[in-house]
């Protein structure tokens, strides 16, 4: 059996009951363009392939890729990509499959957030994503304004995806067990996000506002917006970032766009 490699942040699912629950909650249908990111030892792979009838698997670890290639060699619907997921050409794969992709993965915690944003650069190729993440990250994605976990990640993702928690998973379901609890989240891509959602102004405003959480908007956004401009939007310049909705950040971004080059 191949060992987990620390440099890839590997924690392999091994609990059959948890694995069955995950596949059931994802709800793949025959013919779906399913893609498994980081299949590892293949704990989910066979069930995903059975559910969709076809499966692209992306695995960076050459030893694991060799095992998977041998195990599923007789499956005509299985396609293995021995590749770094960050280097995948998602639009090309979507065109090859003739429909938007449904991504599934038990993501290494050390790359989960940058990977999410990298994938969303190719949102038109993706229907939805089902990822096992650190529970703390899922809490942040789903947080409501005013809550302790509400922050930059919440606001940046909110206009781009519709998120829902599928289930929580304890450390014992993995080998080796991680030191944190995990959760599976569904991220359904919004294919008509607001115009401001992908602008440099939106990213700059959100980053500045949450850069020092205890600062008021008046102070945090200095250089981008004057207090009077913030007030004209119906937003209190004395408020802090964690009480604003994503749409309010969008309004701030539109107002700040002229000052950001």
C-alpha cells in the first residue's frame, strides 16, 4: 500500500460508511462529466465511476497514478491524468466531454483556498464542485455577515458560487488522521455573477476592508474611498467589514473602480 506523502498533504479516506454517504450526497447521474481531483488510493473512485459511467481522475503522485492506472485499466469510462491540478486545462476538458464538469475531491488543506480561486478562473467550464475541506474553511465559506467566521473568503466566493454543507467528517475517517475535523461542501457555480465580482476593484476593496478587521471602513479604505463616498452608498463609514453583505462590497467596488488602476 502506498504511503501518504506529507509534501502533497495526503490524508486518504478509508471509512466505507463515510465514503458511501459522500457519493450519495454528491448525487452524480449517468452521463455526468465527473472529475475526481486527487483520487489517492481510489477510495471514492470506483463508486464515482459506477454512478456516472465515466470519470476523469487527476492525480499528481506518480506512484498512486500507476496504481490507479492498473486498477482501472479495464474500465472504458476511466481516464487518468497524471498531472498537477493547478496545470490542468479545464476548458479543453469541458469541450472534450461536451458539458460542464462536476468536480469532486478530497483536497490537501495546504492548497485548498488558492485552488478554489484557480478553478473559478475557469468557471464557465464547471457546473459544480464537491470538496472535502478543513471544517474551519467550510465554516468560513458559509458564514453570515456579523459572524465570527465571516471574512474575505466568504465575500470573495459569495457572488461566484452557491455553497452548501453536505456532511461533516471526523479525523478517524482518514489515514493518517488529520489533526482537524473536515467537512464536504458543494459549490454550485453561478454562471451569471454580478459584473463587479471579478473586477480588481472588488478584490482590492475586500482585501483592504478585512486587512485589519478592527478598523472601520473609513480607515481601512482610506486611499480608495472617502467617508462621504461610503455614506452616499447608504453604508456607515464607521462600520467594520464583517457586518457588510457581499452586495455592499460590490457597491463599494463600483465606487472605488476609478481610483484603482
